[in-house]
């Protein structure tokens, strides 16, 4: 049961990453407001990825391990997207 809840939480990370990718250049609107909240969700993703990884290792059954592993991958994907969008562009800027 906890693994299914974790998977539901991980889906929100992917949703936040997609929403941020789509709505970043949006003019002030309700979509822009949701994009601002998605930034907070993406910032929490690395912590949740590590939490789900620990849960994967400690899970007693194979099915719950696979579900937690899927949640870990989703959170890691959102974390990687956030890192790529926020930290890679400054590396290629010329002063």
C-alpha cells in the first residue's frame, strides 16, 4: 500500500517537470501560477528519490520493490531535468 502511494507521489514529480517545460515561457496566467508551484515540487524531488531508493532496498516483497524502483526512477528523472534546466545553461554562457 505504501509503495502505491509512493508511486502516486512520484507521478506528481513528472507532472511538475512537464508543466514546467510547457509553461515556463507563459504570460501571467493560471498556468504560470502552476509553473511557479512546480518549481517547488522539482526541488523536493532529489530528497524523495533517495527516500524511495531506501524504501526499495528495505521492501519485503518483489512487487513493492519494483513499484518503489519505478518511483525512484521517476523522481530521479525530475531531479535530472531540474539540474539540467537550472545548472547547465550558466556553464555555456559567455561573460
